[in-house]
């Protein structure tokens, strides 16, 4: 049984934490690897270089949406394909543990579970634009 009084704040904490993590990963691609370097890395993986720019934008927009609470349940679900793509192309072949060379997929799997948990839990406290859920919007 969940505590109805504190559950919205738990969702807020999860939402903001996940949003900050996505912004941090976008920042890594923007300021450390650079967009061009990220596009080159995507190319080495056999992916189109333009997908790097889409990924960076998706992480920034999704991270901001989570932090501000703009349709956070939908934003959480929309961010999962980025992580699945990272598992499929980079981290999956490296094995399970993230400490493996090339980084395994355990961290990304936990991140996916946290996004699903947020989508199931709700928007949380202080959401600016609540996610419509069903005909009544609840």
C-alpha cells in the first residue's frame, strides 16, 4: 500500500532525478564529445550521423519535460527508446555490468525501470502540465 500523502513527492524526486540525468548525458554529448564527435561515434556504430543530433535534442527536451513536469508520464515513456538504442548498439555487447570495458547494460536497464515506474506512478507534485490519462484526464 502506498502512502497517498507522500507518493506525489516520491514521483517528483524520481522525475527530477531522471530529468537531471538526461540533461547530464546530453551535456556530455554537447560539451565533452561535441555534437560532431557524437555524430562520428554514431557513424562508427553504423548509425546515421544525424541521429546523434536527434538523440541530443531528445535528451534535452525530455530531461526538461521531466524536471518541469510537462506531460512527465509520456516524456518518461518517450525517453526509453534512447536507452534501448544504447543497449542495442553499445552497451549490450559489453555484457551486463556497467563496469565492464565499454560499459554494460545494467545501468541503462535500471534507468528504463525507473522511467516505467514514473510512468506508472504518475506525474508527481508540482507538475506544470499533467499527463492526460483516459477520458477524464485522470
